[in-house]
């Protein structure tokens, strides 16, 4: 258990296999049954292979979107929890998702229908909303101190969440009922992406965030001791906090603009993973990303099948699982 | 003010006198507004962070974890300044961390969760983590402030042994005058951010200096059994 190399290899292998299996198996579930051996049957040309068409065109994008969103939200949750030194923090604690939601609401209500290179106006507006929220919270955290106050960050984020929620309600109130319904559906989270383009648009942002995450784990371990402990062990604390804040915010913004504000992934997954592999972020962070991918893809399969042919928003599934889990966590923690 | 290699120096002063600030300046965590802090003639500001962490280790007053690590994981965190950006600990790092746990008498706790330890055990584990840094200088901020008498003895004896056996230079900020008298060869006294006295403990720890520092009349005398000066506070003087 003590050897971090062994634990990292075991965790990445196990959770990676789980994520790969989820992405491959998820497209098999649905109203039209398909078989994996026929999907990859090279003897039938793609144009005639119905199973392959359903797999690659209709269902795989959704599984990949689930994997990308799940991995991003789970990893961002780990980073935010360490940055804020608060195990109950989520990727949405600092108002990123509320900003995203407000942007999406405005785009829906103002009927912005243009889309650029497969990225819809709603997606773009939701990402812009996330950027605004991040800028406001960061400005607040810097304004009161010469450094970077995580307490102010937390308070500003919580306040901004409440304020944006009020604006969202206001926009919904003045919108007509058809748009209000669309906005409510967006808020529940949905991975029904149209093809690969939206995923490719979110991918660079997520990749950049994950590159930053790779640099962070040691700083996150020391920050969970305290900032002074980190500084005395050679960490540039301010820089590490900034990188953590911006990379986790960017991953959250990209994930929410792709799949909507899907709740609880960012808290259930990190805590489950910590119970299994321990608190060392060099293991917890990659393991959470991989398990987050598998978890959300699995939840989405449940959302598509439990009440078939009615498709539930995946956010309802994660919240139904996550709510009780969160309560259990609160009671269990100290 | 200068601190010689291999000494144990105590920093005394009332709350808010600047003890912690002085420690943070010595650790290179704060940049001085005026003047410079040098380590063997080199300005701290010119030494890269990781290199500085290989020379100077810091033990905070108390450690509260946001997440629960094992004792060995805490000790291994002392090895971070010795690792490359993406490097993981190797066998030698593990050996150094385990040896630090042995030196602090916490080797039997290796697999325990940090949160399940007593205050005294926690403090010794944090000192082990600092030892694993293999720094020659150890800075401690009120290491015994929240410990019972037995644990205070343990920490005091541990620091004296580390100084004697490994030649560590130790700087310790403390409110405990008898702890300082027992452990420290020399003292630095701060009042309202100013250095008001420094020198060998036998010369600086006097009724007069204690009255000037804390506004307390105290009897200071050599204790025969303890083998060092003892301070008995007698009464408070109203200074206003």
C-alpha cells in the first residue's frame, strides 16, 4: 500500500479498464439492439453495416461526451476540494456552473440559433457565462488581499451562485413557456450531443486543463496540510493556487457547456475514489478522472433505459444517487 | 542578528511581537521590506524554492489536514523538494522517510491515519516529515503550545537529540519560558516587532528582561535538579 508507483499503476489500470469498458458497452444499450462483433465486422462495408452506423453515428458520440464530461467534472472536483481545503466542495461551488447556466438561458431565451462549426450558440454562451463567473470570483479573491484568499474565493463563489440563480429564475419568468421548458431541460443536464463536433470543440479546453492537473498533485497534497507547509517544501503557493483555480474552472466550464450542469459527479466520484485508493492526489486525481468517465457513462445508460422509451435527463440519475450519498458523507465525516 | 551553525536558538516575545513573522522571514516565506536574510552569505531571495527547502525545514504550530493521509505519507511529503516535477518517490526516499519516523519515535505509527493520532504524536510526525527534507536548519513555531507536559518533554528531548546527534541548527519560537530555558543555548527577544535583546540564555533570561517583555514580575533562578534556569511568574504589572 505504501508504494505510490504500484498504487498509481493499479488504479490507472483498473479504473482505465472500467472507463474503456463503459464507453464500448454503453452504445450497445438502446431501443435497437446491436452487437459488438457485427459493429467491428470488417467484411461488411460501413454503408451497409447498420450496426456500425448506429454504434458510431448515433450512440458513440454520446458515450464519449459522457466520458469527457464525467472525467472533467470528477477531476475538477478533486482539485477544488484540495484548493479550498474543503472535502464538501464541488466544481459548482464557485459559481462556474451558475454562470454557465445563465449564459445558456440567455441564448435560449433570446433565440440565438446560429451555430459555428457545430458549436451551437447555447454552448458558446454557456462557456462565456462560465468565463464571466470565473473572472468575477477571481477578481474578488485578489481584491481583498495581496495574495489569493481561498476564504474570499469560497464566499464570493457561494454568493455569486445565489445571485446568478436569481437571474436565471428572472429570465425564466419573463420567457415564454416553450423556452422556459427548454431551459429547465438544459439545467437537468443532457448528453444528447449532435455528432462529434461539440466534443471536439470542448476537447482542447479539457486537454489543457488535464495538462495543468498533471502538474498539480504534489502541490495539492501539501496544500491539504496548509499553505505554509507547501511553501516550506518548495511550492510556489500562489502560482499553484492560480493554476488549480483556472484549470479546474476551465474543465468545469467546458464540461457544463457540453452536457449541462450535471450535479454530484464532482463530489461522489472523488470521495469514492479516496475511500479506495487513499488521499494522495498523484493517485486520486487520475483515478477520479477515469472513474468519473465510467460513472457518468453508466449513469447515462441508466437514464436512457430505466424508463424506456422515455429518456430521463442524466442529471436526475446522478442527483438521485448523489443526494443520499452526500448526506451519508456528511453524517459519516467526523 | 546572526545564528551560528549547530545552535539552538529560542525566539521569545509576547503575542503579536513578531515571532512568527521572524520565522517566516528566516524560512524565506516572506520578503523583508528592508534589509536582507542571508544563508551562508547568500540572500534567501536568490535561492530557488526547492533548494531552499533542502536547507531549511519548517514545523508549524499545529497541522490540520483537509484529507486524511497515513503517517508514512506525511513523512514522505518531506521528500518532495528532492524530487523532479513528475518524479515519484524511490527506495531511497522511502528509506529516509522511515528513518525520520524512527528518529522521532513514530515508526510504529507508520500505517496509522494522521487524524487518529494524539497531539504529541502528530507533532512528532510533522517533525519527522521536516527531517525527511534532510535540511540542516529546523524552524519551529511554538511546537509545544497545545501539548501536555509529557508530550512537551518528548518534543524537547527530541529536539535536543537532533541537535546533538545530527548537528541540526534549530530555531524555535515559544511562549514557554521553561521550555526555552531547558532547550535553547541562546535567546532572541522581540517586543512590538523590535529586537530588544539577544545572547546566551544564562545572560538574557532575567527578571528584568521578562518584566520588559511581558509586564510580569518573575523569579529566575538555576534549578539544581533540572540543571537549567527556571522561571516562576509572580505577578502582573499594569503598564498603563
